[in-house]
C-alpha cells in the first residue's frame, strides 16, 4: 500500500486523527501482507478497531453538539464501518492469518480517504460556519 496521505479538512484535531488512522491501517495492511506473527496482526487489528471507534466518536460528538443536520446519515456511515471492522477482526480470529486479504485493508483505506473528502469535509464546513455565527447550508453526500 502506498503511503498516500489523508486529505486535510483544516480542523487540526481531526486532521491529526485522520493521519493516525491512515498510518494504523497501513501498519495492519503490511502486517497482513508480510504475514507477520499472529500476535502482531492481532495487535494491529485492535489498534485500528479502537482508534477508528475513538475517532468516529469524536466526530459524532462535534456533530451533535453543533446541531449538524447531516449527523444521522454520517453516523450511519460510521456504524457500517464499525461493523465491518469487527467482522474482519472476527474473520481473522476464527480463520487465522490467511482469512483476511491485505486488499481488504487497501479498500478500507481508500474508503477512509473518500469519506474524509466527502462527509468529513461537509461536517468541517458546517462547523466552521457555525463557529463564525452562521451555519452554512451544507450539501449532504
Ligand atoms: Fe473522519
Ligand atoms: Fe466521519
């Protein structure tokens, strides 16, 4: 997996979390690709699952507190990914190192990048406008 950077949405805290998520997904991809020790892969999985959940929870709190109108839709997208990650980890735990293809992680990383440029960017525009005192009309993707 190439070291593609996460797009910036110009919210310092969230941009930092996106960079961390891309790094953790890349680490997991490499652990799977190079068939590292089961424990190494398992730890990398735990990090991705836990940090993704942490990051999504931060965004969801920001959206709820600001009254962002696209909150439910955005949270529904997060929830699908939460379930997918838990499902993948279960596949790995039940089936061992060969049970999860490295390409799946590539797909998830690509999904994350497009989520940042669409839904997260819309959230950031709303939060910016709200901070300036006039919530923008946002396009919900
Ligand atoms: Fe995000
Ligand atoms: Fe998000």
